[in-house]
C-alpha cells in the first residue's frame, strides 16, 4: 500500500514532465477538497504569545496550536506573572505540547495545509524575564535584561514584514516593556517609532507592572486591556467549579464548558494533543487573547472596538489615546455577554479542530465561508432602505442557514432596526434610522448542519449621513 500523499514507486520511472503533471493534478485534487477561507489582502495576522505556564495557559496553548493555520506565529515567549511568580519554563510543558502537536500535524494538514511545522514553532520559542524580583520594577531598574524573549520581540518589531505584531499577554508584560525600553534607549528614534507603530498588545489583565508601565511611558503603543472574560473563560466558567463561586455563564452556555464536554471533545479519542489537556472543564483565562485572530470572517483583530470572539473594547481615556478596554462596557446590559454570547460557536469550532487531529477530511466538519457583497463600510442616508446581500459556500457540501442581526452595543445608533427577511442570504434589508452621524453594525452568521454545526461570519459597518 502506498503511504498517503506519496506516488507509487513505479510512477518515479515515468518521464519528468508526465510525473510533474501527475503531481500537479494530485495536488489540485487534494486542494479542491479544502475550505477556501476569506482573508484580507494584507494576509494573516502575526502573533507573539507571552505565557506564564499556569495550568490554564497549558490548556489555552492546546487550543492555540490547533489554530496556528489561521495566523502566523512570530514567537512563543515564557514569562512570569503575579500569579506564577517564578514562571514555568523549567517544567518543559511547552516542549511536551509541541511534541504532541508534531504527532497530529500530518492529520491536521489533511484539513488545512497551512499548519506550520513543529520545527518552526520550536524555533520561535524563547524564555523571557522570569525573575520574581522584577515583577513590579520599571525596565530601567530591572535586574534581568536582554533575555532571548526580549530580543525576539525586538527583532519581530523591527523586521520588514509590514503587518502589525499582536503581542498576547497570557502572563506579565515585563519582557515586552523591557523590549520597548531597549528600543527607545539603544536604537534610533526612527526604529523605535517604527516598532511602536506596529505593536498591538492584548493584555489578559495587567499581571505585573509591565502593562501599566507601557501604557504610561510608551503612549504610542496600542493596548487592549481585557477584563470582562473573568468567570466566563477562567476558573469560574461553570457554576460547580471548585475554585470560584461566581459564574457569569448562563446554564445553556455552561454545557459547552463542563466536565462532560471536555471529556467528549478534548481528552478522550482526539489524539495525543487533546489528551494533554490538564483540566477537567474549560477554564482557559488566556484564550480570549487570540480568538479574534481566528479566520472566521469577523476580523476583529483589526479593531477591538468592533467586537468578536475575543470580546469588545472601547477607548476610555483621552490621556491614553491608544488604550482600549472592556471595563465599562456591556452587551444587552450584561458585562460578560460580549464574551459568552459567542461560546457555542467557538466551542463547536474547537471541537471540529480536535476532530481534525484524528479524522479524515470527509469524516470531519469544516466551517462555511460567508462573503458580504459590496463594501464592508458604507455611507447610508437616514430613511434609506438598505439591502443586505451575501454569498456563502461550504467545503463539505452541508446545508446552510443564515441570519443577519444588528450588533447594537457595538454601534452608536440608539434605534434597534428591524431586518426584513433576516434569514435570507440575498434578500434582507432594513431602513436606516434617522440618526445622522451615528454608526450601525450588522453581523451575518452562516451556519452549516454538520456535526458539530459551524459558523462563518460577515460584518458590515454603516455610517448614517
């Protein structure tokens, strides 16, 4: 029997041109089965993870690795935090997860060829500042400087890749703060300004002194300070958790996070990577930081104020013009709903990725692709009837249903619009409210009937004139 993806030995004796044609045909046939996700012309987002190695980080990393086909991993840096004061690089937990990723990688690539090699991911792993004495010390006074993790951040911020660098703070930001200080004091102003213009920080709280120091001392750096994920994604995600008493998730949401869900979809029957999950229920406080990077059509990583799988933020202080946070926000009056409203779709998508670890393409589900027709940012007149049109496809040939809905809290218009034929892909419409100067946001959800059901999105922003 020939190994999957290899030609039989007899084929190698054919003429080179014929052999090349056969290879091209085989590749074309294989690629025709793969989903064709929509990604903006500027390419995939780039990400550097800063992880303190806490048990929930280890769970988040499993999910992160299963989405590395959706973004470019520029680095994984192990740091510490006020919760994990000495860090965990000495435990070699990351190396074990990358070894498990290597084992499932051939099967993952049956579903998406963009998964990076384990060798590449290992090559961008570094250790940053894990010195407990530096947790609340400003960069000029840190005892530990010039770490490999710091240098990686500097190198990525200064490279010629035009894309922003999303620095995801699962732990502390001291290593990043030190990198920015080094850039400011040891590099030219031109290089420092270039680096600052490219950094995008997503902080899961400020877990040491680094985030607040950057906010105050490097005002040009874009920072998203996330808070309202607490008791949605962390140890309080289910009501019968043994650590926190408060749970923000409604009972119907908790069914996607509980002990049975993890057993059924993660730790049992889904290969060595899922089997490494150290937790019995979903408690991944750091996961929101990369959910917006996932290629689902929302592309919220470009503007965290739009809202998406990773929450929704707003500019909160004119003194810090590049700082956004979710601290004073709510969806439908609920401060946590901006996170939990997306959890069924997120968890179904994660379950599908875990299926990819062990199943062939034809036996697993893949997300549909939705594409809104026309500009995704439009000017409309008050009172104008606005038509909503889109097209959608499903790589598995599943049946699709659609829903258009107004993300009211993410817009500035106060009126709730009625969307006629909201379940029609190409015949929905609404009347623009009489609110000149305001903005309206409409989300398209396209859901397949696969197992599990998966969702693809579109988003349109309307400026009312």
